[in-house]
C-alpha cells in the first residue's frame, strides 16, 4: 500500500473537507432534523461519484453513499448532529452564544462527518487509481447524541453483509479505542392522573407527580439488587407544573438504564417497568412508556484496534503552527486549574504509572498531538454510543484524533468555539487519512480482515443482535 499517496489524496481535496465541516458547524442541527447537514454531505458524496440514497430506515436525513462493488464491504460511520443549548461564537475564549439557546457542535460532529467524508473519498480515489476491488459505504447516521439513528439502521437491516466498520471521533487526544461501552436504554415514563383543588377537593385528585416520586423511590431501592456495573439515572422532564394547590395531573421522568451487556439492560429494564407499574397502581394513575434512545454495547476488536493504532502512528502526530498553538493556549485560558490538571490524571489512570513521565510531557502541551498508548480491554468504559449497534454486525473500531486543546472536554462550548479552527481541521484531515489507510489495508489484505472477523466470531459466541427498540417505535 502506498501510504504517502493516501495522505496526498486527502490533502489534495482538503478545501472540500474543511468547507463541509464548516457548513455543518454553521447549520448546527440536532437529533433527526438534520436537513442542511445531510444536504452538504450528500452533495459532496454525489459529486465525488458515490451513489447516494437519502431517507433510509424511515429517517429523512439518514443516508447511505456507496462506491465500488463486491466484497469486501467497508462501512464508515458518519455523524453530523449537534447538541441543544450549546450555541457559541467561533474562535473566542469567552462563553458567547451565536443565538442564545440554539444548538452548537459541542461534540465536534461537524469534524466527525467531514473527517469520515475525507476517509471515504480517499478510499474511492485510491480504488480508482489502483483498480482495488471492493465497496466503501458512507453511512450518514442521525441522532447519535439522542435518538440513536444507528439503532434504527440496524433494525432496518442496513448493516448486514458489511465486513468491517470504522468510527472516527474528534477529541482532545489521539487514540485507538480497543474498548467496549455500556448498552443503554433511554425511556420516558409518563404518568397521567386527575387535577383537583389540593386543599378543597384532594380526594378527587390523582397525582402524577406522586407516581413519578414513588417510581424513583422504588428504583432507588432496586439499585442495591442489580449488578455492580449497572448505572441507572433519571431526570424529571415534567414535574406537573408550578401550582402546589393543584393536584398534578401530568408528570414525566426520563430514565437511562445502562449495563455492560444488552441482555443485562433488558433484565434490569423489565424490573424498572414493574416498579413504574407499581407506582401507577399505588397512585391510581396511568403509566405510558415512550422510547427516547437505545443502543447496544460495543463488541470490542483487538485486531481492528491495532490496525487503527498503526495508522495513527503512521500519519501522526500532526504538527501545529505557532498560530495554532497560540490559539489553543488562548482557549485554555478559559479553563480552571482543575480542568487543566484533569488530562494528566486521566492518562495515568488509563495507562498506569509506567506512562507517568510521558503523560506529564504530553499533558503539558496545549494540544495532545502525540498518539497515546494502545491498550485493549473488553471492560466497558462508562459511556454509551450507538456505534455499538453496528459493532454486532462486523468488526468495528472507534478512534480519535486531537482536534481540541488539552483540558477541554466533550459537550463544552470550548469545543464549539474550536470547531472551525485550522487546528481542528488538521486533526480532522489526520482522522480521514487514518480511516482511508486502515480501510484500504482491509481491502488489500485478506489476512488482516480475516483475523478481525475470526476475533469477532469468538466474542459474539452464538449471541445474535436483537434491536433494543420494540418494532413499533419510530425515529423522532
Ligand atoms: Zn460525539
């Protein structure tokens, strides 16, 4: 494989990729309503010769874009959704929304979508130049931050037949993530009772707020009797209003139920439903369940992890200009002492005391451009992603490149402020090169692909994917 040529293929079209990233940043759309962002990506893919199918799996802004034919089939998972309430002006180090209350790209999914585009286009151009056979598919996946677009795609059978998946994520470090995640169900419990004067006619009222509170009491007792690794959290979406003298007729609570394995979440979820039913029974109210999101745990793959790590080292670390370094430092001025210290503690926590000296050097840089050590672990990290649902169908790897200053965190306004910077663009193009080279190796080298597939088979055992969403749940 000509790795130098792959890098050139990305660099030759960097203007296109940067523009796409910036346009998605400008659009800042959330959940399933991603019209402008999907337009930008679909137009770019179509003009590059991909066959684009829009509106797949019952989601208007989900799409697949294919190039080539036959095996192997490589799936690249693109995301382009923003986060509610994180609107922020670009390039500043003070909190300053573009439009108060609007969404913003606080998880860098503008760079994720465009970096994945860079990977897809470079694979296509390389196939054209060399005659390499196979298929590359860009999956346009809505609602990663809430709604779980990939889970709906999995339910619609769209991941079947794929040989390997790549998921790239911009981050504040560069890392191949040979790890698992927690499966997660996010479900709203809505209780309906009867309003009445709380003093004059309390016997006529049935309180939905009482039901929500009793449900939480029940779940908090349940906590002691579930597996140690499980996580259950909740947020009140509707506490029934602001008038204590009215018996609350409506109340709603959103629950997340997480565990290392999908089947474990299933088992806990069944018991949470019983608790909710009990709360309704006790209060004489009605209970309704509304699904918000659901995703499976990631099936980790060491062979894929090593592959991504190899190309992270091949193309990295990126070199930042003095202006880019100064920009990172300027953003860092908005961080607290504790935030600035956190990366070092995290690195030592992840990679052990042997890495402490190197970690100290790395964490003192304004951007942690060096690739961190690769370690494989099938213990789930305390987070969830719908990349999990793709990973049940084929060997999958998620990897990151440093696009944001040291000490900044996911879902912050600082990430929004950095999302169009040349520092972030460099990290994004780096991410695209890694994706292209790793995908091309799988297409060229049957042995590498087979190794990853055999490992996948072993880890799956005889468990088959069962979509966590019931059949009647629709994307919304
Ligand atoms: Zn994200």
